[in-house]
């Protein structure tokens, strides 16, 4: 089956290349479970590829619907200000592209529940 959809995991980026390892692992896991979906990892700054470059690579490969999953805990300045500008520029360059921005991972109730559950369990292991 030909892939027509793409998913870009979008993280902040850091100067330390090892910082991105958890995100690379998540991207590999998603790609391994969804052979019908092209999965890319992109960064806002410090690391590559940049969001626009990852999307251009997907468009050049024939993908016409791309979802962007911001791996940010909350809707801060980057998601409120920087990302809309980036997406407007991308939409100008790729006018036929269907582009969808998913919520920040911190806005997903199931992920908040998973984090809280892990913290509760970790706190239970702390001696009183």
C-alpha cells in the first residue's frame, strides 16, 4: 500500500544531541507499528531537520496529508506564536497539502493520567 499520509513528531530541540534520543525512540515505535504512515522527527531549533524541511521531504515523496504532533507539554509561546508562523509559511509553499496540527502532548488527558500514575507509583517507593 502506498503511503499518502505522514506524521511529523515535532520537538523543541537542544544543543545536546542525546537529548533527542527519547523522541527518536518514539518515532521508531510509531513507524514500526504503522507501516502505512511515513513518520518523521523534526525540531524547532538546535537540531535538524527543521519542521519545514521534514514536511518538504514528505511532500516531495508524494505525501498529501500530514499531521504534526507537537511533543511539547503545554501551549507556550512556541506553539502559540512561532508554530503558526511556520505553518503559514509551509502552507504558502505547499498549497495543496493538507496540514493538521495536533494538540500538545500535555493537553492529552490520557498522557497526563499516565504521567500522574507514574509519579504516584514513584512517590510510593520513596521511604517515609
